[in-house]
C-alpha cells in the first residue's frame, strides 16, 4: 500500500530531484495566444507522381499458377522509319566498277490456274536436209541445198564428176578458197592451166578424163573454205546444157544435180560447196552467164585471182 507522500521519509538516492521546487503560490505562468499565432504559409503540396505498378519478376512467377495474369506491358514506341538507301547515279568514270543498280525483280504472277505447257516451236520453213548413208538425193531449184554429216565431210573423199553427151563441147573447172584465204583454179582440161599448190597430199585432186573429174581429200577437209564447180564452153559458143553433175561420198551416198534446166549460155556455175562448222553444205546454183571462166569466178567473189586471159589464170 502506497502511503502519503507528505509523510514519506526523504530519499537520498535521487539527488537530481533535489533541484526541483514547487511553484510559488500566486505566480502566473506565461500563456500562449493560439488565436493570433502567426503560422508560416506552407508551400502547396507537390503533385504526387503516378506510380506504375511493379513489374513482376518473370522468374518469381509460377507458370502453373493460372490465378495471376501478367499486367499488360506499356506499348512500345513506334520504331523510326528505315533510312532510304541513296540512289546510285551513273558515274562519269567509265572505269568505275562500283555496284550498279540492280534492275527490279519482276513480281511473281499469282494465278490459281495450272501452268500451261509452252507452245511447241513451229517447224523451220527450210529444215536441214541430210544425206543418209548410201541414199541418193537430187538437188533441184525447189530444193537446192543439202548438208553432209561430219562423218561424210571428214572421212575418205568426195568425188565430183560431170556426165554429159560427148557431142557437147564443154569443160569443167573448179575454183577453190582454202582456210588461209588463198584462191586458185583447178582446170584439168586446159593445157596451160597452172597446177594447184604443190603438196604431197593435196586438198583437191583431179583427172582429165572426159569433161574433167575432181576429188576432195577429206584428210585435209578443214582446209577447204568454199568451192564452186563451173562449166564453160570449150569453143566460146553458146551451149545447150544437158547432163548431170554427180557428187559421191565415201560411204556410197550420191547427190545428183541436173543441168538440163539451165538456159543456153557460154558458162554456168553448176554447184557450190561451203564448209560450215565442219559440215559441207552442197547447193545447186544453176546460174548461167554469157562470159568466160574469169567472169564466172569474179561473179562469186574470187577477186584475188590474177588472169592471163579469159580462160587462163596466173599461178
């Protein structure tokens, strides 16, 4: 039980309490007038910044917890438009190897229809005509050309012979241009005609029997560029052409070129042979002319041959 403090004994262990004193009777304590108290004007509160909800850590989220949905992420700002590449302009320097502008790729055509097959190419108006094996062909004004195969143009030899009545006064000659551009005349029926270029194994062989007979040595087939076969009047008078020029290959193939339809004249170019990429192309010319062997050769572009007279070339 707590006793009366007035009668309590003095305590000496609380020395700090000895400085306290009771207020005197009748003393007036200072008072504060709270009505006229001047308060400092406080600054207006700063507007609160909106706080975004905390972004949940994806590592802390349980992938099996379907009760929590991730808050929608704020929309990402639009990316800036890509910078356009500078358009290259043609350089004034012709040696400028910089990258040139590539042409635009054609847009692919989208179609639900099934692709149609490409239309077949129409056949050639003049298909290549060949001599097959030991067949026999005839060259006429309506079908004047024929092409030998590479085997027929490069194996063995080719014989050229004119068959005509003995009453016809004509002579057969051959004008040749080789692969080096040299041109010469082979005329076995002319007594003063120069021989072809000397060679142990000549390109053009000849025999003087009948109206003249020639052979092409196909061991040297690549040396032949072109050749024409010319028939001329042995007397210089107009000739009624009749007969057939026969060209025979090594395998027994035969090509006939009739000359009956040729109008009367003093000379005619019967046929020509051209070396086209290793294949000999035969053509029936049937070109008559009132002239000599010299004029006939010049009419086909053999201008590099010098002549002693209208019939005799100079070697």
